[in-house]
C-alpha cells in the first residue's frame, strides 16, 4: 500500500530497476495506474468535463498490430 496525494493505492507489481536517464531523471521514480483510477481517485473527475491526458506511453509485444492498439486506446480514453 502506498499513498499518492493522500489517496491509498494497492501495489500489484514492481518494475525492474532502470536507473537514471542521461539528463538525470530517475526512471525508477514513477507510478503506473489505470487511467480511470487516476481520473477518479487522484484528479476527482467523475463524468462530465474531464481534463486532457498529456501523454500515454505504451509498450507492445513485437509484431503487435499498432493500429488496433491505437484504436483501443482512443476508444477507452478519448482521442484529441
């Protein structure tokens, strides 16, 4: 269990260590969560007008159908 903005979240997995990028940003200091959790639990957005998401990082299996994956993300999260 961790808290982000005083909201308790359950840890379901831990990523391998990556260390720092060339410019000093520590790649190990991140939290990944479903976008629906971020919107409702952390940003307080419930329906209505929702704030835009600045970026989404996606990793796929080699040979995956990127067009289909892009469509699923757009359908799930809205497209801008």
